[in-house]
């Protein structure tokens, strides 16, 4: 509702007219004398009017980790406002509560719902793809045509040619279940979203066998030291950022490590102004100081890590049982036991009969060189992982890495000291770190720094992205096996990304900065295609839900063309016309955040599981339908086609099920699809789905939808923690089961792992954490990186008029005044940003806070907000890291905890006046 509309509709109207028209009325109020209460009346009336006649609850199911409960008000079936719910209980009198939660973006959704780019009706493309010519069609017509074509793909080409991908626009458990379930019944490809977008924490995967690990954010409050490493919580974790201020007030020392003075820096005690992409050098220098000064928590390291494991000096590999015994095991590893003066198998390794980290009488040596007798009686020289780590870290004294990182040695010493002497220290690894090739190493080294200083459990440690464990969802989202595919790897191949990598990065430069070249990448990619990371080929049919694939990917247009050229049919399901929907054959209008039942409990920054319950009597916006309803409609339309054509169940031999003593292929039965989808008519709508989840996910027990009606949320129980219990009255810390109960970690060694002897790691000298990068080529002078924006969750809310007014209304980038002056560019000038893979045009905002060697731009303007509709990813060359490709070595085997990233921040650019 705009101002005029508001004035027309509101009860204030009569009063305004009495003053001689709305404007006069406002002016009269603006000049009221002190003590005049009429302004208050104005707002009270607005409040009353927009609080409407019905109230529900909602959260935003976008890729925002906030997960905030809102009250949503509606009048005459139309949402009129949202208010932050402030009902979360305090878990302990000494810990600040999680209220009120919310942000500038969430609160505009009531307007965004009705704004101009909202999709209202099914649309069918009538011009060329991307031409923007559409015809409005009925749901029946759209579903029938889509069903006919998808059934054609399935019967003629097989189930693997269909991709049903649910992107990051619906990351809740309710709304996401529709596309997942349909895809699973049909055997469609399903990309792993975390790696498709570049949000994998492979450094944490290496160390813990877990990518997402950490704390609930109230755990910041009583930390002694907090290291914000390539993360900007003031902007990207808005509703929890208060815990940082409160921690500071409570005595914490806070470091921010970032090239720009980002908004979180002013809440820190120290800013560590690192040069872009050089973090692995800083991390190695931290290790250098810790080891040099003996800051080693001896007991912790011996028991909880692989640092005492023996390494063969001849082969450079871990000493294994099979080295000592004929037919010995692959996964039993050894230490040098000081008590018995010989090698001993470490308990808790996967192949050891003792499934505990408890050392008993063992006293594993951390250092030294020894000899052990091999299976043929030969003497094998061995040393420890600890020695290897110490030797590697010795190469990175802070006064030498300063030339690369720009960080003064005294600051590094201070960081190391603060980490070592803190009772509780947390290193938050931001999502920006693994968008550099060195991110894996930086994070792995930071994990090692936490291990050396004993930071785990209640003493803190690494925090990447923390999620809760929700069991029991499988039968809903994956009743049959689907083609779960590596996200980054599929995007790499589907988008033909190697082409722009080869253009932008020369092999000599690659070798010099990261030690491998494009041939090494191509070879590993080919090897993985044969045997490793799950990849199912370019799809022929794509049903894309809530994903802006053609915006988020690197070399936008090249990726798009490579994928589109192979597609017989592309259907986009979104609540608004985004840059990807623009290229679809069909666009189907979805409901958005406030409009259907939903539930979200997996985000681990707080313990509350939010539930969306739309206000009573809410009218659909246009002809929008929920994802569940759309998928049910598709299943019905497909069954109709299958019946008409007499299509029998299609065998899918990629997946086998037991049938008596035999293995039989899974059958994809199109005729029974609607019944299978609704589970015999019990899961008809979103409310049914939410009820099912509340009844079947044990972490949500004992709550019911009726409980959620009180405040829009329920509270997860103790079982929600992956690696620790979630205590009712304490912040969550990870790895308590390992640290206190001595349960093995989910790694190859059963311990925190800092030595990997996969052949690729060995060949490139990566067996222990080391430094590499930065990779950006010198052919263009400026680094280009794109932190996440305050004004949207990626492209969501990015076109909202209110928010655009707060940020110049059109795409702009930040330039250091010196960088701008050298190019005779001034404030608000239009500039061309270019390199050898693309170019785009944007305005300049002069910003002393960004480093002179970089162009920094808020991530996720829509390409169609730029001139010529070319967005910022046009200048980002494709790049994947060889470190993230190896597959099939212990815990480094494709799974949600081992996949890779599309590298976003290693391209370089030049800027000139447009
Ligand atoms: N408001 C808002 N919140 C969001 C999102 C959003 O779009 N908007 N998106 C969500 C999602 S999906 C994600 S992935 C996260 C991302 O949020 P964050 O984890 O905070 O990551 P970024 O914003 O990409 O970058 C954080 C900071 O990294 C720093 N940085 C850049 N390059 C380097 C470097 O080379 N070294 C170091 N040490 N620091 C560097 C920059 O100062 C930047 O501000 O935010 C989530 N939250
Ligand atoms: N250069 C560069 N590239 C990057 C990054 C970077 O930092 N730099 N960051 C990367 C990261 S971390 C991420 S997470 C990705 C994010 O990139 P994308 O995954 O493309 O995220 P969005 O642009 O938010 O797209 C989500 C879509 O979901 C839609 N949507 C929202 N709610 C609903 C709903 O309820 N129903 C339906 N059907 N649709 C809905 C939204 O309208 C939006 O179009 O970008 C990646 N790309
Ligand atoms: S966008 Fe995220 S932080 Fe903002 S209100 Fe919604 S859930 Fe909360
Ligand atoms: Mo992300």
C-alpha cells in the first residue's frame, strides 16, 4: 500500500480531510507543538488499521540463517503488516535471549508479496528463450503440456535425464518436501545445494568429517576470544549479531579478519586487514607461533587428534596395519607408545576393535623419529604427524608472511596468544573463505590451531555453519532413491566452466600460485566422471524450484547457454520473475513466505523451530499455488498422460531393491504417482506435510501444530545436536560426545584429522595444512570480491522499492578513493568492469573502507537490474579447487560432508569510466 492509498483507506482519512487534505494534514502534524499528541494518534491509527482482522505466524524460508518468527497480519484476505515476534523464552537468566529477531528485509515482505514482479499466473513462452514474450495460460493447460513433455523425456531417455532441483529460496522442511518427494519418486537428478552455491566448508570436512559444525550463536556471549574470519555477521547474521556486542560487553576480545573494514569491524577489538585471498599464510603463521612458543594442549592433542599418528618417512604415507601384517587392515593406524617403547595401534580408528578415543595405558609420543618392523621384516623409518605439521609451520614465520598478507607480525603474535590463553575461544569461518582456492587450507589450519589449543566442546573451537540434526524426514522427502548429485561438480560440467577457467588463468600462473594447472583439474574431473563424485550428465528436462541458477553461476551467459542448449523443457517455479525464470519455457507462480504452512528447524543458530501458519482467510495472490500443490498437480497430470498412453512402470536399474533373494531395479510407476505422492491421500496439502513432520521428527517432540499456534514456534529437544546434546539451559557447543565421552570422530582416523595421504594430496604437498594462493591472475590489476548484501538475501528483496531507496536504486560497486582517482573516476560515475571473460556496467561509490587493490560489490543484484541485463558474475571466471575434487579416501568420499565449491572470489578485473 503506498502512502496515498494508505491515507485514502485509513481511519485517519477523516481527520486529514478535516485539516483540508492529506498534505496539509501532514504538514500540520509536522509542525505540532511539543506535547501535542496527534502524531501518536496518526501511528496508532496506522497500527490499528494494518493489524487487520486476522493474524498468523511466519518465517522467511530463504537462504537466510536468521530463521526469525514473525506475526503476520491480514485485512480482508490481504497481508497488511508483519511484526517481530518477541516470544522466544530465555534459556538461562545469565544468557541474553534470542529476541526480537528480524531485519530490514524480512519486514518488507508484506509489500514484496504484492509488488510488480510478483508472478500471478502460469506463463508460457511464446518467443525465443529469454526474449520476454509470454502468454498467460491456465494451470490445467500448463500442467498438461509440462507433464506430456516430462513423461516423454522419462520414457524415451530414462529417469536420469530429468532434473528436479530445489534451490536456496526454499530451505525449510515443509515447502522443500514437495519437489524433493516428486524427484525421488521419479528418480530425478537432485543437486546438492550447499556445494552448487559454494557454501561447503571443506576445511572442516577434512578435520572433522563434518562440514557444518559449530555453536548456537548465544555461545558467543561467554567466549573470551572470538575470531570473525571472512564473515560479516552485522550484515549476514543480523538477528544474532547482538550476541557479539554482548560478548564484548562481557569481556570478549573480538578479531575481524577481512580485507575491507566491513560493518562488523567496528564491533571488534582488533581489525586484521588481510590482503584478499592470502588467509592460508596467516593461518600458517598462527600455527607457527603456537608451535614455536609451545602453546600445545598436550593431553587434548594426544587423545583427540591424529597428530601422534605415525607417518612412514619412505612413502610419506600414514603407517597402517597392512604395512606391518600380511592381509592387514587399511584403517588401523599407529602411534609410538612412550610407555611400551614401540608402535601401537591407536584405539578409536575405524578398523580397531576398541571404539573409543580413550588411550588407557598408551602414552602416544607427539614428536620423534622411530623405526618399526614391516611385514617382510624390513625396517620402516617413521615419524609423527605432529613433526610434519611442525616442519610445515616452521616455513611461515609472521615476519615473512607479512609481505604476502600485509599483517604485522605483532598482530599475529597477539592473535595466537589470545587463542592459546582463552578458556573459550571461537573461530567463526565465514562463507567468503572457501570462495577462495586457499579456503580449504585456511580453514583446515584454523581447525588445527583450535586443536593445538584444546578448543572444542565448551571451550569453543571452529564454527562454520551450524545445523541441527532432524531425523525421520526420509520417508517424506525421499521415499525412493533419487540421483543425489554433487552440486559444484555438476554445475561445472553442465555449464562448461572449464572454458572460462582456461581463458582467465594461465597454466604457469596456476602452477606458481596453487601448484596445479588446468590439465590437473581436467584429469581429476575426468577421473571423477568415471568413478567418483556423483554426476548424472546434462539434463534434458529441468524443473527448477526457487533457484536463481543463471544469476548465481560464474560467467553467467556462458553457463546459461551451455545448460539451456541441452534442455528440451525448462520449467521455473518462483514467486517472482527472477533472472532465471526469464529464460524458462514455462513459469509457474508459487506462494511465498506468508502464504502456506511451513516449518523450519534445521538452522542451528538458535534452538527454535518456526512454523508458518497463514492468517485465516488469506486470499491467494493471483493464481499462485504452493510447491506441494504444484508437485501434486504435476503428479496427477503425469499419471493422466501415462494412463492415456498405457505406460507401464519404468525400471530404473541404477537403483536396486531386494525382491526375495534377488535384486530388482527400482520401478518408476507413473500411473500410481498421485497416490504415491500423497501417500494414499494423506498428504494433500502443506498443513498435512507440517503435521506429518511434527509427528515424525523426533527432535520436534512432543510439540504439535496446536502448540505452534501460540507463538509461531516450538523448541527443539536434546536430540537436535549432532555431536553434543542440546541442553535446555545452555548454549550449544559441538563435539562434546567426542571430547567428554571419547566417541570417535567421523573421519578416516577416527580423530580430528590433520594428515591426508590421498595421492593428489601427496603429489602436491598438501598432506598437512599449508599455505597457497592467492590465485587471481596479474593480467588485470584489481581483485574482485562480492560480500553478501544488507539489502537482500541474494536476489530476494533486491528489487524491492523501499530497500532500493536505501541503496542508490541501481547496481554500484565500492572503490577506494585512491584506486578511483588513478582512473579518473569519481563518485557515482558509471564504470565498465571488465576482464578477459566478460564485462558489466555499474556506478561507483567511493569507499575508503575497501582496500586499494580491490573492487568490492554487494553480491546478488539481478542481471536485469544492470545495463544490457549483464550482471556481476559475467566477470567471474569458472574455477574449482583440485583440493576439493579427490574422492573415495576415508571420509573424503562424496556425501553432504564432502563436496566442493564454485570459487567466486579469485578473478581479477580492471575498471574504467564508461
Ligand atoms: N543480509 C544477508 N544475509 C545473508 C545473506 C545475504 O545475501 N544477505 N546470504 C546468506 C548466505 S547464503 C551466505 S553464504 C552468508 C554469507 O555471509 P558471510 O559468511 O558473512 O560472507 P560474505 O558476506 O560473503 O563475506 C564476509 C566478509 O568476508 C570478507 N572477505 C572477503 N574476502 C576476504 C578474504 O580474502 N579474506 C578474509 N579474511 N576475508 C575476506 C569481507 O570483508 C566480507 O565482508 O550470508 C547469509 N546471510
Ligand atoms: N560472484 C558471486 N557469486 C555467488 C556468491 C558470491 O558471493 N559471489 N555467493 C554464492 C552463494 S553463497 C549463494 S547461497 C548463491 C545464492 O544464489 P541463488 O541460489 O541464486 O539465490 P537467490 O538469488 O536468492 O535465488 C533464490 C530464488 O528463490 C526464489 N524464492 C524465494 N522464496 C521462494 C518461494 O517461497 N518459492 C519459490 N518457488 N521460490 C522462491 C527467489 O525469488 C529467488 O529467485 O549465490 C552464489 N553465487
Ligand atoms: S530475512 Fe532472515 S534475518 Fe531477516 S527477518 Fe527474515 S529470517 Fe530474519
Ligand atoms: Mo550462501
